[in-house]
C-alpha cells in the first residue's frame, strides 16, 4: 500500500502519470509496504496467463528476490523511476523516503533496485549521468543505496508512520531496532534476484 498522503496525477507527456505527495512526507517515512491485497505471482503463473497479460505485468510489476512478480493493487504501481529517487526499497518489504518530499513532488523509485527484466533508457536528470537502467544495477550500486538508507533509517522512529500497522510485528520491531542503532540494517543487495529459480 502506498502512503495515504499521495495522489495520482498527470506529470507530463514524456512521463505520463505519477504519484505525488499531497502533504509533506519527511525523510524516514515508510512510503510503501507490501500488504495482503498486493498480488505476488510466481513466474510459472505469469507464464500461464499468456501474452495478453504479460505486457501489462511487465509494465506494472517488479520482481522480488525470489523472482516473483509483485503487482501493487493501488496507485503504488504508478510510482515512476528516477536515477535520483526520493524513495528506496529495503530488505524488509517496505520502502522509505530517503529525503524530505514536498507537497506536489513525485514519489520516485530507482527501478535499478526492482529486478527489472530488460534494460531501458530513462530521461536525463540534473545531478546524475545515469540514463541507462540495467537488470543487475543492484550489484553495482547497492553500497551507495545502502548508504542513503542508513542515513534515513534513524528517522523511522522520529516521524509518523501510518503504514507501520501493515508490517508484520517482527519486521516493525526490526525496523525500530535499526533506527535506534540496536541492530544492523540488512543490505538492499538481499533484494537482488539472480535469475535462478529453485
């Protein structure tokens, strides 16, 4: 589920629609959490659905570290890519804001963290030269992303968390312990799917 202080908006002809903040969302806020309404589809089920569904699933899903396709039931599926994203996934089935997000600003992910199947070119952005996103970007950039997450994690216990009730109690306890410096954060690299199915 996406954070409640968001809305779907038309961004531009180049980008299409995106998810924007309707109120300030401070750094450390859980901006998305996997919930029971999200569909988690094994690769075999996606194959059985056939080509009619495949194009839409390729567009609106990401893959977890087991290669399963995650289809968000709400507007979270419209969160756009940015090579300077303001939200990042964690090893705990939730994302956090890695910097303050202002009202009207898009919530963005770096699709390099989401086990995409095919490389793609993205729009150039100020402050980065990265315009080609690759399926194995997690292998190249996990240390930088871990640094951004580690810097934001202490704020997890300092800001309002409307999505915290969606987390399993053990996950929320772990997140709080990491935020207080009582536990080490697992690397975002644990999200990587290497393409090998069991």
